[in-house]
C-alpha cells in the first residue's frame, strides 16, 4: 500500500501497549531512566522537576548569550553547544571543545537540573557497576549538552526523525558513540520554556527498519521522514511544560509541533545517552 503521493509506509519494530507509553512521575526517579536505557518502556516524564525560577534563570542566560547561533533547515532554530548530526568526529569534537566552557558557565547556577539528573542516574548505575560519562575519542570528550529553541513553521517545528540512525554514520566510525548502535538511545530533554499552546512532542510507535531507512534516504541521518509514510502508525502527543524533564527511546520516529504563534518559544536543554558496554553509559549532544 502506498500513500496518495506514492510514498510507502515506513516499516519496522513497534512495541506493545505496556511498552509504548510515557510513564509519568511527580518527582525525579533515576531508576525509571534505566527502564528507558534497558528498552523496557518508550519514555518517562518527570513533571515539574525544574523549579520555575531555575528554568527562567537558565533560559534567560540562553537568550542573552552572545554565543547563541542559528541552526539551518534540518532543525530551524537557535542553539548553543555542538551537535553530532551528519559530521565527522574531528569537527564535532573541535566544536565540543569550544562549547563546553560556554555551557558550563551557562549552567553555573544553583540547582542545575542537568547536574542533578546525572548525579541521580550515576547513583543508580553504580548499583550495577556502571557509570555515566561523556563519550570520548583520543582523550577528547563530547559536548555536555545542546541548548536549543525551535522556530520552525508548518506541520512541525522539528521534522519527524529518529536519533538512532546517526549512531552508525561512517563519518563517526572511529568515535566511541559508534559502540552504542543496537542499544536503546535515550534522548534527555529538560524543558525550560514552552509558552502558550502547542510545542508538543509527537512520538510514533515505530523504530524504522534498515529497508525503510535506505528507501527514504535516511540510513545515516535519520531525518526527515515524510509525513505521509507515518499516517497509519500509532502515535502519542505528549504535552510538555516548562520544568518538565523527559527521557525517551530516540530510535522511534518523533517530532515537535510548532507553538501556536511565532512569538512563543520552546527552549530545551538536551543530550543523548546509551550503553556502550555493560559498564559505561556514554552521553553526547
């Protein structure tokens, strides 16, 4: 079966009803994050984990920063940090080396939510004899985070994509991130701003197979998936509010809807993580 535009539906793995859910918590529970990393559940949501004054402080630092940059058509918006998407290892690590001091300065605030998140996750992993740390290459480390605010218009502010495909990108075959391929890739998002209406996460119950990725030309980028190939796939629309922290399996196709007006902003602090081996959860941006 094909769509009216001749695009065949995406195929792949879909989870059952017990897996395909976002479990909600009213406090941070790092053991719940392990369930995402272990592939037991699609996502978890920690409502109001970040106090309003902390979220406002960090977001103001983002908007006031002279280091804020514009990202292009693949993810229209503003950002501070470095991202691995469609880059060779050296370029990403060069950018991360510049970005990390800037990010650490921006997050030098009381009750830094990213520090709290990793401290809790590290304690839970220690019970398994594991650690969480930035991915490395020849003594150089990944960026600790990616600050971003989307301003894309149309059906989505951030087009449908998956975060798993890029882990097999041959441009980064020498990078430690390459070791996580085949394990659940967990996307961490700390919502600092989401004014007004819209700005929901759209999450489809499909981890595309290699045949679909190759057919759609996204084998190593994971982006973008045409809207038409997803129309018959089960989906969830996740409301996100300032202060919410959520973690989900990024191997599923997902997107972000626009806010209801261009004057409204949706700003997050984000990172990716996955098991590189039983003793190491590595992070990148």
